[in-house]
C-alpha cells in the first residue's frame, strides 16, 4: 500500500512538474523570438545607417529600414512584455502590463526629446549621436526594470551591457558609434536568444 501511495505521489509530482515546465516554456519561447528580433534590428538597422554614413548605401533607404526595424522591435517588446504575466492575476499581471506599455511610452518620449532638440537647432550630426545612444539607454533601463520585476539575471546582463554601450558610443563620433551599436547590439541580443533557448532545452531533472 505504501508503495502505491509513493508511486501516486511521484506521478502527481511529475504531473505538476510537467505543467510547470510547459508554462515556463510558454513564457520563455516568445522571449527567444523577442531577443532575435532585437538582434536583427540592431545589427541590420545600425549597419545600414553606418553604410549610409560612408556613402555606400542610400541614406533615405537606410533611415526607412532602420525606423521599420526599431518600431517592429518596440511593438514586439510591448506585446510580449504585457503578456508575460497573462493568466496570472494581481500584482504580477499589473507589472507585466505596465512593463509592456513602458516600451511604447518611453520610445515616444525619447523621440519627442530628440525632435525638440532638432527644433531648437541641434545639427544632424549630433542627432545621429543622440538617437542611437538614447534608445540604447532606454532599452538598458527597461531591461533592468524587467530584471528587478522577474528576478531575471539575463535581463540584468542585457540592461547593463546596453547602458555601457549607450554611454560610450557618443565619444566615438558619428559613424563609429553606429558601427559599435550594430556589432554590440547583435552580439548582446544574440547571446540573450541563445541563452534563453538553452534554458528551454535543459534536461528534465531526475527524481
């Protein structure tokens, strides 16, 4: 009888563990795609701007491509961030919703600041330095917020890395700062995607 109870308990624990793993996978899998989207956006978008600065790529086409990629990444971040706590009521749901909305709100705020500076006479070269660093700092700050909300060390790493890049890039001047953004953004977000994917493939613990 004790053996039957022990077997039933193990089966119940396996069932609970399996359910937990499915929920965890459902939350983490979209994050893999999110990091991948950002990696492509930064690598391709900033590289296009850098090539335009060198005169080997049409500036208008580079600007449109960059804008489309960044807007798509911000929208993806807002949607996925707001759905991380989906199915969970209370403070977790509220935190996820606020975090997701913050991406859109902050991006508009930084864009308005840059537009205001241009209206006040900021030259195009300085604008080309401001916007990349501003959005790197924005992303870094929001990833630090995500790390604090969900206790995610990977987001902590991403946030700190983006803050460093956004702070250092202006010292390089227009052109090199874009290349730095392209390379480090692709690497940082690429690492995030790979690490998150690795957690999905982690072997099931043995009982």
